[in-house]
């Protein structure tokens, strides 16, 4: 009987030495067990081979029962473990048919968004699938573009006909001294891709024109206006209203800025409802004429990006129907409610 055990141990050890799989070694042991049982069942009681293997079949049956009990116990444990950790499947599940939306590097990059209840995985997915067009790569456009890129907005268009000048760099933080003379949209695209290589940037080096505004806007879900001239502002509003695209527009001068979300498609006012007439020439001085404090476009441009993220993910409450005014010189904010104008020539029946 001892000889049989020694043979079993030898099979196991030799199999391990050769690197035989556990299943094969267990199979060999089961085969050995079967031979021994057959010897004890079939040979006469005084046969030397039967005497050498115990002479009785019962201890071998008890051994098999014990092995069966151990196997059942281990199976039970693994079932319990799987129930406690359902995310760790013990068996490989069927392979995924398509690539996951986010790579490991992206999941790590957006981890601080994922843990926000209002954004989370679904919100980040909406950002990745969103297309946002930013008009102007200047003071407001700089932080807006940088944060939209960093936040993971999947496709960002930027249109501007200017080139980078030394006097821009006091506040237009997306550009750099060694890119003076470069078209602003290319300088901006370069910086955005440097921050986030996982997004697509579409630069348009031209001034927004009535001819191509509609075609351009049609490709995007949301429009951000950070320009400083009224022609472009009214053209942008008109086109956004016509195509039913929400528009986030901000404006700054000296120490003060304002921002709102214009969305007549959701029954909010349009830009022309709130500012029906452009101010008389020279009444509202531009930044070039009146000056602007460096961080002010940073405040309002960042607000544009934040409001864009809210509009795209559905988090919180947007600035639809509200004009937010920030006075940097006195550190004050005011929020004025603004309404849709029935006689508005752009979004109402006045046109
Ligand atoms: Zn209107």
C-alpha cells in the first residue's frame, strides 16, 4: 500500500519537474487509483499484487470520497468569492466586439471629472462626443480653448483671422512669444494639442463671413463667441438662432465682463433680445482703445468653458435667461434675468 502512495507522489513530483499541467497530473493519479481499485475488486484475495495494494477496496473508496469532498469545498469557495466580487469574473467573458471609448491614459487624465457626481463617466463621454466651435482666439478664446481642450471636449473648432502680436501676450495666454507672427488659430491649436493629444482641433484661419457661417456652424453642437467686434457678434447670433444652436457669448472691457447662454430653441433669449441695437460707434471702446486688466479675460473665458461643459453634460443650471456681470475692480458679481423679446428681429416675429 505504501508503494502505491510512493508511486503517486513520484508521479506528481516528476510531472511537476517536467512542467506537466496540474490537470494532467491529477488525471494520472486518478488512473493509478482506478487500477488499484480494479486490482482489489477482481484479483483473488491472496494474490500478491492485491496484498501489495492493501488487499481491500474500501480504504481506496474512502480516499476517493475524501478527495471529492475537498474538490466540492473548493468549488463552493470560488462561487462565494465570485459573488462577493462580481467585477472579477473567474471565467473569461466573451471578448469585447469594439474598442472601449476611453483608453487607460484618458481614464487617468479625466479621473477628477469621473468622480464628480454631475459629470462622471456618462458626462465625460458626452464631452468626448461633443463638437464646440469657438469664435476668436484672443483674450476670451485663450482660456476657453485651453480648458475645453483640457476637459476633453472631443472636437474643438477655432476661427480667427488674426496673427499673434506682442501686445496680445499680456492676456492671451494660449499664445507664446516665439509664435509672434503665426496665425492665432495655429498657435492655439498647437498649445491645445500640447495639453491634450486625445482631442481633435480644427483651425480656421479666416474671419467669420455671412457666406460660410451656416456651413461652419452646422458641424458643431455649441458655439462660443469671444470676439470683440459687433459685426461678428450679430452674425454669430443670427446664424446660431437660424440653426437652433446654443450660443455662449461673453464680453470684456477694462475691469468688467459679462456672460450668458443664448438659446431661443429652449425658449431663452437670443443675443439680440438682450442687446437689440449695437452701440453707437465709439460708445463702447474696445480693449485696444480702453485697455483691459490681464486676468479679466481669464475669469470670463474660464466661465465660458465651464458653462459649455454644463450645457454639454446637463450638469447644474446654465446661464440661459440670466446675464452674469463681473466687476473685477470691486470684486462683485451681479446676475440679471433676461427674457426673450417677442418682437426680436432675430428670434421673434419682429423680423
Ligand atoms: Zn432674440
